[in-house]
């Protein structure tokens, strides 16, 4: 009985910890998004950042809230896009690489972008 209770509370603690970690990731991702993506993709991901107007038709920043990606159709490909930039995966050179960021930061950005949908 005692052991069962201990296991149960341990499981609950782990669940709480992993939920907190996930929330923190998206929060960190949101800060990185504001610094590195919003000027093109817009604060809410609508593809209407300040720089979007300067870009030619057909090479506008994607609407991240609508989705419908050409390349980044899953998390692995999204990460690859961020590592290599648009030019590295056959998309526009106007989509810059984030090659200075660690994997964990890229994953945080991806987690945040999902919250825009
Ligand atoms: C300088 C402007 C600019 C910045 C900054 C920028 N992007 Fe983009 N992004 C673009 C453009 C332009 C495209 C469209 C590329 C195309 O259609 O060929 C794009 C496309 C995308 C796509 C769609 C890819 C696909 O497969 O269709 C995603 C996802 C994306 N960007 C995420 C991000 C994230 C996350 C950041 C910040 C880390 C970011 N972008 C920063 C301009 C930018």
C-alpha cells in the first residue's frame, strides 16, 4: 500500500514536471520567435510582419497560423528548414537559417509556432 502510494505520487510529480517543461519550451520559443521571426511572419504568424511588404509576390513569408507548408510538413523537416534556411531546402532564400541556435531552442520555436494555429 505504502509503495503503491509512493509510485503514484512519483508518477504525478513526473507528469507535473514534464508539463511545466513543455510550457516553458513554448514560452522560450515565443521569445525567440519575437526576436527572429515576427518581423517577417508577424506577431501572430499571419505572414504580415513589417518586412513582408518588401518581399516579392510568391516569396512572401508563410502564414504560420494557416499552415499549409511546402517543406516543413513535420517537426524534423521544420527543424531542418530552421537549420539550413529556405535556400537549403529548396525554398526562398528570404527565409533565413537559424544555424546559431541550439537544437533545444529550435524545438522551442517549433513548439511555439504550433500554438499560433
Ligand atoms: C527575413 C524574413 C523571414 C524571417 C526573419 C523568417 N522567415 Fe520564415 N519564411 C520567410 C519567407 C519569405 C518564406 C517563404 C519561403 C517560400 O515560400 O519559398 C518563409 C517560410 C517559412 C515557413 C514555411 C516553410 C514551408 O515548408 O512552407 C516556415 C514554417 C517559417 N518560414 C518559419 C519561420 C520561423 C520559425 C522563423 C524564425 C525562426 C522564420 N520563419 C523567420 C521569411 C522569413
